[in-house]
């Protein structure tokens, strides 16, 4: 597959590959995404490949003067239209951290609270089509797959006719 560079995006060089006449794959490295989060949200996040559907996300937190890393695995379960369903899992008690984190994020940005819905069975639904900057993209492209690879995150999209 011959890849080219689209140009410089805010998170670094966003690469794309034309798979066939209708399907395109975008890719961003874990390091580029980590740097984007650090520069825009002033948070340290570490991403790591687990398998094709799973990525490990860890965040350092301070507890009684010590820094401990809290890790969660995010698994792409399905894509329905512009909705992305992720399941999460991790060490004991991780589910007790996710719900308050989602509630806190919704309070922090109340006008965007509808983008995220916590569902039963450790599932989170992300309404990507409700994000202003993605609405025009979804008019032309359909989200087909999100793939985690050892070096990067790949997104496959197809043209909407």
C-alpha cells in the first residue's frame, strides 16, 4: 500500500492510504496522539497496542505523594452509523472510576454532554456525528473500522453515495 502525507494536522502528520476507489485509511501514531492530548489538554496519557480491537490507555495519578499509573483497556465493539461503541476493562475497580470520570467531563463541558452515553455492561457510546467538526466529514464519508496496530491507530472510511 502506497501511503502519502495529507499535510500537517494539529496532531502531527496525518497519513492516508487509498485502499480502493471507495475506501481510505487514515493513520496517526500513538506518540502523535499523546502529544496532541498533552499540548491541548495539559494531561499525560500513554497509549499502547494490545490487539487489533483493543488499546491500553494509562494515566499517571498522584496518591499520597506517590505517582501511580491507572490503566484501562478500550475495545472497539461496533460502529453504527456515526455512533462508536467502546467497552472498557482493567484491573479491579476500574469500572468505579469510569462513571465518575464521564460525569465529571459532562459537568466540565455541559454543552457537549450528549456526545457520551454510558450504557450497561461497561459500554460507552460516543456520538461522533454530534461533534460539529465531524458532521461535514460524515456527509461524505462513512466510518467503517477503527484498527489498532502496533505503531498507530488506523481509521477506515468509505465514500457515501
